[in-house]
C-alpha cells in the first residue's frame, strides 16, 4: 500500500524554513566596499577639521577687517562733526582713541593727545600702539601708527629678517593713521621668545622707519 503522506517540495519552501534574509552573510565584494567606506570616513575628519578651522580663521579675519573699516568711518564722521547725539544738551559725542577697542593690553601705547589729526610719532616715548599675543608659534600683532612712505614694504622685509612669516594681513587707514592687523608664524631660528620681545622688535622697526622718513624730509 502506497504512503499517502503529502509530498514536500523543497523548491517552494518559505523563508521561515531557512531563517530571515538578514542573517545571511553579505557577498565578499560588499564587505570589502563597506570596510573601505569605514576607513575613508575615519581618514576624512582630520582633513575636514583642518579646512574648517582654516576657513573659520579666514572668516574671523574678514569680519575683523570689516569692523575696523566701520570703526574708521565712524571715527571720521565724529571727527568732522557729522554725527550728533540726541541727548538734552545736544552735545557732540566725545571722541575717543581711534581703534582703541582693538587694543586691550598693548605693550606700547601712545597718549590720546597725539591721536587723530594731532598724532605725531616724533616723541622719544612709544611711537605707535602695539599689542602682541603669542600662542606657541603663532603671533597676533596689532599696530596703530602714523602712515609713512613704503612703510608696509619695509615692515614686511623687517619681519622676514627676524624670522617672522606673515600669514595674514589687514590694513585699515584713517587720515594720517594706519592700523595693521597681522597674523605671523614664528619660524625656527627666531630669537624673539615672547610677546614682549616681538612687540619690542616691531616698535624698533617702526622707529627706524620713522627716523628714515624724518631724514628724508630734511634732505
């Protein structure tokens, strides 16, 4: 007598007979591609972080330059009496030092009486406002001085002579004044070991430029 048990066709088995598809190992080429993607993602952040930081620094420098330019325009308006206050006495606002907000703890500072159109660099005291901050080998330098012929090119050459490489430079002018905002790298071989040393060197550079300008006027 024949067995009447139903015949089971393995070719039509449901997924439950073999487990879910997710438990099946991926093909070798898929595993290789995934591993390559993970390695690429691990390598990417270092470069991305450097570019992001570099871009952020450039953006901050651009904003700083815009702020300095606006401050120069504001001071010029105040200087020429084109801006008035709305107080009861209708007095003109008191004019402070131009760009004074950009110098928190300057190593060299000129008196307020010599700023603006009355600014002069012929004193034996400080001939410019100079502030330097130093973090490892990166120096931020701000200089407010009287404008002189070929002053910037002479400063760049002087920086190179003491192994300071200028990375970024903003220049803002106001009448006879000029504000330099400089980012510089302290290169190997530089003998300037502190912010005060760098500020002193910059002041010495400016004094030489000033003396050359005065001698040029007398010849």
